[in-house]
């Protein structure tokens, strides 16, 4: 590996991903009702283990917000976190089996318009969700992507409520962070070596720590409350890392709920991973194509290990992956390095992390999100026509107001409706010239095309000649054949001369 290239590209990306992942790992663990360290463990395993085994050069894995509801319900239903870990380990084995069964092919059936809609929706959600954190209001956990929240509020009412609890220091830090992050990568600053080598995300974090320290000396009104700083789980470094691990309880192996939970986690985690990988491949500037079956195996091994040592389930996560891509990642070294950084910093420098204002990280996430939901993408999709734009918009609206999987499903339904409509329109062609008429099947026809054929038949007037051409249809189901027979018999009474070409009605 070229160390100079690693430092200028993948290391910088790994720092950005680390700073994005840290609050999300903690927030998702909190929302799941699991120990905080379980979220960090999942992030570490997702980075180091899955990052090393994955075939994607840009995807980053870790705990996913989309699984937090399932995790929380499973822990309560099973009665303990240790029993739940058994389900996670089993889910990993199921994913490995799915990989060998070549189930990754499902990922190729997601329409591009839906994938782009999902990316834009995630960007919009992150911007909306980070506004309260940017102004110092942190009652909602980091990483929450659901519209309706557990506290009874929704995404918009949470923003309105946050304005009653503004922290001047947090507002200053978040606005400065956004400004610096945008300017740092401009040509004006990138011509200087310092700005090319120093990760901008790291710079804004140090700035946030420095400003908050300065506030304590002369601007008490701007001092950020301790609740608005990164909160890490407390542990004793003297007893070693083993004290942080939780192991699964296998004594309840006869409980069917364990296996139901494992299947649920495996299916949802696999779908989220395949969606994320498809999106990553679309954004990857090197235009790499990830082997999806290999990805399922990598995720399965990651989930098995995570379950065995006390971590949350992992998936490929679009937020971290997009941050990785936008920061200039070129290889898997970035994802692996972010996991190593997460491990080392959490174990060796927890007191330093506890000084980071959440508003600094909110500014970072907002800038990452703006790149996901850029206005030019909306214009581009609109110019491609309604068949692309409508599924794109439906996916965005549905993801924002429901969740990722429901929103993507709705987008796919709309995309399929357009495909069916196009199929109906182009399968049956009607052409006329004076008293001569032609109906041609351009592809295989089935009962789904009965309406299009009926409309074509209605256009043929009495006292005319009709050529019905089935040369390009290799298959014609019985419904269509019966329609042709009925029309041919009725045509005699209307003095229509019908000629059949390559159509066997027997």
C-alpha cells in the first residue's frame, strides 16, 4: 500500500467516517435499549471485520437505525440482552447461508430511480434530524430516522420544540462547522498543503472543543451544557477489554422466539445491506461493482462475531458509506481504518471524546446530507420524465414519513406500475393506411395485454382489411388467442377481411 496515497485519501476519509459513526453507534444502542458499548462494538466489527471481507471499496458497515425498533422489541420479548445476542449470532449464520444460496441477486432488482430517491430521502431526514442537535437540543437520540418518535413528537414538531431550548454556544459552533467544512474543500484552500493533509472533519471537532473551552473563561452564556457533549459508556481500563464484552446465553435454545428473531434480523439486515450496496455502487467514482453474495457472507460473519461478543446487528449503512465516498475514499482501507480508530480512541482516549460538542458533529452530518439531497439531482430526475421522476419522489416522501424499507417498497410499486404501463403500450401496435389496418404484437402477449388489444380492435371500422401480425411474439396465452378468435368470427358480420400472420389460434 502506498502510504502517501493512504494518508491523503483513505485516512482522511476514515477520520470523517469515525466522527460520523461515533454518535450514531451510541444513539442507535440507546434507542435499542441495549448497552451503549454494544453499539460501539458493532461499529468496530462493521469497520474492521466486514470492511476486510467485503467486496466493496467504499461501503461502511455498522449498527443501523432501521433495526433499532426490531432490536428493542426483541430484547423485551426474549427477556434479556444475552438471549438476544444468540439471535444476532444465528442471524449471521443465516446471512452466510443466503450468500452461498446466491440470494444477493435480489439487489439487482431495485430500480435506479428508487435508489436515488432513497439517497435523497436519507439526506433530507439527516438534515431535519440534525437541526435540533445543531442548536443544542438533544432529547432525541442520534441516528433516529423515523418520522414518528418515541417521545410522541415527529420530525417537524421536534424542530419547532428545539427553538425553545436554543444554546447560543451550540449554534455558533454548528454554523462555524458548516461554514468551515464547505470552504475547506474549495479551490481557494486546497492549494495549500495543510488543508489537503488535514481532514476537515477533524478540524471542526478540534474547533468545537477549543471554542467551548474558551467560552468557560469569558463567555459563560455560551458555555455548552454537559448533556450536549459526546457521552461514552463508563468502564474500567484496569480490568481489561474482556470486562466490556457480553456473551450470548445459549440456555434458551429451545425458545422459538430466538429463531424468529434471527430470521427477522437476517432478512431486514440483508435487505438494508443490498439497498446500501446498490446505492454505493451508484455513487462510487471508480464505478466498482460489488459482488452481492460475497457481501451477504461478509455481513453474516460480522453479525455472528458481533452477537458472540455483545454487539448490535450490523448492516452496510448508507450514511457512513456516503460520508466515506464524499470524503474521497478509494479503497477498503478507509472502512477498516475507521474501525481501528473507533477501537483505539474509545479505549485509550475516552476523556477526549467526551469533550466533543454534538453540534460539531451535527454540522458534519448536515454537510454530508446536503451532498446526498442536492437540488441538481431533483432537476436531473425531472428531465428524465415521469417514469423516473414519480418513483423518485414517491420514494423520498415515503421514506421521510415512514421508514427506509417501507419507503423503498412504495417506490418500487410505483416504478413497476410505470413498467407495466409501458409494456402494455408497446406490446400492441396499431397502424392504419386508408382501408388497410395493421395490428402487430412486438413482444410476448398475455392476459395483461387484453385491454390494449381490445382498444386496437375497436379502431378497426367495417368494410376494411386487417393484418394481425404475431411474428415477434414467441408466446401468446389462451386469453389472447380467444380474443383473436372472437374478433375473427365477428368481423365477418362487419365485412372486415382478417389475415393472420404467424398466429396459431388452435
